[in-house]
């Protein structure tokens, strides 16, 4: 459905390290660092054609700011991966937006955690499985 999701950063090197640590347990790794414009692409694919999560320095040269109401959610296969995602985020400079737990208001098995990355972007990790 999606080609890619992009968020802005004011410190590409810091964001690349943060997301490299945060996404590795979900099987999402750094595919490439690209230039002109400066960006990092993370994916589960081994080719440029896979769905990607991209971190960019804003193309207009202005500071990156998080969007109001914008959130990116990564899917985990297990609840333990959600817990690990949250722990890694907290250990690497993220702020808490919702500890891991069930959110039955969304669906009976929705187990999610919410963080803000060091640039203030709201990021979620969710498992839809009952185990």
C-alpha cells in the first residue's frame, strides 16, 4: 500500500543511530544513506524497491518539526517485540507517550507502545496478535 513513510530530523547522524537500534529487533535495518538530499532509508527488504521508512533533513532547509496528529506505527509480530521497542527507545533518548500495554479501545488484541523520538516525532509499535 505504501511506497515509503518519511519523517524529518534536525540531526541525521543521531536519528540514524537511534532508528538503527530501535528497528533492528523488528527486522528493519538501514538499507542506505543517501545524499542530495541527505537521508537514511530503513527497510525489511534487501532491494531499493521495498517499502521504506525514511529520515530526511527537510528539503526546504528549515528546521524539522513533528506534525500535529502525525504518527508512524511499526508492526511487531510479538508483544515481546513491542516491549523491546519501548525499552530500546527509552534507553536511547526517546520520551514516553504510552507504555506497552493492551489498548482494547482500538481492538481486543491491540498491544502497543508509544514514544517520541529525539526530534519529537510520535512513533508507535503495535502487535495485533493475542500472544
